């Protein structure tokens, strides 16, 4: 078979001489009517010249000659999409994928068709598959294009309800895609969220917002050192945001680095001085340190900014119980419960009611709670080795007999912290 006409056609198509290319491919087909690749190339030349119907005809002829050619189905799908024949385009691109399941462009095209048909979750799944395949091919530009399509299709999420146990976790990302992943983590799908973020960072190792988002999820599952590493990387990439310092502060406090945690939250307040979440977060750290007056001051400052912010009332109530100021604690718990009820946040509403019931029915509960907080603080200082803590406590009991259990715990904590400093 003489391929001279065919190769000249390829050269002219590359030079964008589509009329000349069509003539050469036609001559090649005249010499060999079963030359399916010549039909495909002439179809491409017709498509590039704007003669879409003629391109569909040539792709169809190529398919009649050889139904195993995924390229012909893909090209015809693209042409049918241009003609707004969405069902025909979908049928062709699915046949192309069946013939070649590793064709990134085919998944990308199917995502476009499904998006136009209104099937957004299916479109996202196809763009994600295409991005993964492009990533394997080291085609970062096309991979990023698919990621951008995914981000554009993510629906806006409702703000996440803040949790009241520690530093609030209600992080609203400016990017809808990352907000979706954070919401997924809040709903308990942390493993899936981490996997998605690992995938994003594999596609773009310099995506600072992805590091920040992954750090927040790592915090949620208790991987505090990994979280700090992610926040540090985001900062190295110049992603300066209060939420990084707020969440890194939380991670550092969980590891017992209270001074470092305070430094981070102070930095967050410099960036965002009117954020009640930061004041509540810093107040929680002060409370963990036993600095109850500063904690109450921070919760009160949060309420000056937002008088209807229930986590501030709840955490201030917790602190008042540690100071044995029961009337103030009851007042704050009742206020928090009232706001949660109005917001129909029944989980937090019930939690506040449980706490309120405990201090109203069991005066000893406050003392036990205070002892447990101090005990946990000491446990962190000795690296979780309670045997070490017990030996230190026994030494203090020998030196200072007749003191309360709380006193001995606090005495050991003070000595350990002084030795560290």
C-alpha cells in the first residue's frame, strides 16, 4: 500500500492547510478504500475546518471498517458534542472507554457530556478519573484542568456547626472544593477526605490550601504532629491565614505545648482580631493551663464580638464550674442551651443540658471534674506514663503530708514545668 498521500495529508494538517490535507487523505482512500486511519484523519481535518457533519461521516466510515478503534469513537463523540447531540456523544465516548479504559481524554469528554446533561456527581467522578490518568502520564496541565472543573462543580455548603468540646472546628474555606472535603471530614468520612487531599497534593505539591485543609482533618483524627507538619508547609508556601494559626495552636496545645499554642492564637488574632473562634480557642488553652481568669476574659471578649455565640457561653460555664462559681456557670449553660435550641442544634443542646443537670444535681461533680482536668494535664507532661506521675506524687505526699489530692497534682505540675523552662 502506498502511504505517500496519507503522510502528505498529515504534514498539511499539521500546517493547518486543512483543504490540502483533505485532498491528500481523499487520494489515499481512493487508492485503498479500507484505509480506516485515513478516514479518521480526514475526519479530523474536516472537524478542524468547521465541516462537522462531514467529519461525523468519516468517523462512521472508519468505525464500519474497524469497530475496535477507540480513537474513531472518541472523535465522533467530540463531533456529536459540537452538534449538541448529547445522547450520541455519550454513547460514543462510553464505547471508546470500553475499548480503552485508560484513555484520560475520553473520561474528560464524558465528564463534559454528563455536566451538560445535568448529572453533576457523575461529571465530577469522570473528571476525577481523567485527572488521575493524566497524573500518571505526568501531564500536569491537563490534570490541573480537570481539578479546576471539579472545583467549579462543587455545590456551596452550609456552614458547619461548631463543636463545643474544644477549639471550634467550623472552618469555612474560601474554596468550595476544600470546603466540601472539610464537610466530608466533619461528617465522619475522614479517611476519604485524607485520600482526596493526598490525591490533590500529588497532582500539585505546591497547593498550600490543600496542606492547610489536610492539617485540619489530621487534627480532627488526632494526628497532631502530622497536622503541624501540614500547617508548617502551608506557611512555607505563603498561605497566611488565621485558620492555620488557630488550628496549629489547637494541635500544639494537644501535645502539651501551651506556650507555642498561645503564640499561634495570638498570631491569628493579629490577622483576624474580631474572630470569636480564636478567643474561644485561646480561652480553652488558658483553661487547660489552669489560668481560669484569663480564660473567662477571652470567652467574654468573644461574646462582646458576637453576643449569640453559644460555644463561648458553654466554655465560660465550664470554667466557672472549675472556680466553683455555680450561679455564673448555670447562667452561662442556660444561655448556651437557649441559643442552641433556637438554632435547632439538638446535639449541642443536649450536651449543654447534660452538663447543666450534672452541676445542679451533683455538687461533687465539679470537684471531680477539676481533679480529672489536672490529672490529664500531668499525664501529658509525663508522656502518658502514669507510673512516673505516681512516684512524683508520692514524693510530694511524703514531703508535705495532709494536703488535698488536687494540691499534690498541681505541685508536681509546677515543678515539671519549672524544670522544663
